[in-house]
């Protein structure tokens, strides 16, 4: 496997703002730390520590990644798309990259089996959309797409990414399953996740 995994993470204290109705700021930060730790461990197990990269402007997040022997690509923090572009340039200066997978920290059910399902797809671009086919939860880039693809995270990013791929004559495929489609974003998502955790603890 030649895959490099990129984990974007905004400032830990600024994450999960939509959960403000359920969690106080410190609790939201603690949640982001928990999600970050889980994602870094998962990615490192999936592709190895040397091919797992955290993309962040937060020194605390970088220190957490380093505690798991994962290096960071430090960025300005000026939006996800710009941060990913900065990180891609930095990574490509360091090493040749044939495959790149972007995994956000807010996929609490993500597993190696689910990531392997996406990785086994043959297309140059593989997307695991969210439950509504609206957002982009996991994004895999191969071959020309590693350097050529334009990051278009934001409103309706799944359609935007798919349309861009087709406009560039890059093959694109989708992976839809309940594990990768679940992102912890809204209050009801937090309740679902907590209920699942409680059920597993019984």
C-alpha cells in the first residue's frame, strides 16, 4: 500500500460549534480531543505512522498527534480547502505521493474495514458521502488526482467534488455505507453516538 492519510483538524477549541446547545466549550474541546485521538490511532493502524499526517494550525493538536508518533503539516488555519492545499504542497515537497486519503476526525464509527472498502475501489477519486449525499466524509485521490484535484469542501461538497472530477476527466466512484456516512456534526448525531457507546458498554 502506498497510501498517505491526511487528517485535517481545526483549532480544538473551535470545533463542533453546532453542539453548543448540548455541550459547554470545554466539553466540546474534550470531544474534539477524543475524536482526534481515535482518528489518529485508526489511520496509523491503517497505513502506518510514517504515512499518517495531521493537518492543523493548533499546536495542542499537533502534540497529541506526536504522542502517537504521527507528524503534523502545520497550516495557517485559514479554511479547510486552503489548509488542505497548503498541506498537499508541503507533503509533495517531502515525498512522492501516489495516493492520498483525507479523513476528518468526526467519523466516530469509522473502521479499518470501512476504509479498506473505499480503498479497494479502482477509481482515481473515491468519495464516501454523508447520509444525505451532501457532504464529503472521506476523499481518496490517486494518480493525477493527487496534484490536480481541487478541494471544494463546504456546501454540497459531494456534488461539487464529483462534478469537478468529471469536468477534469478523472474517474470517480462513491462508497455508501452506514459507517463512513455517519459524521458527528449535529446534536442528534451526538445523541446517536452516545447511545451506541452506552449500548456497547452494557
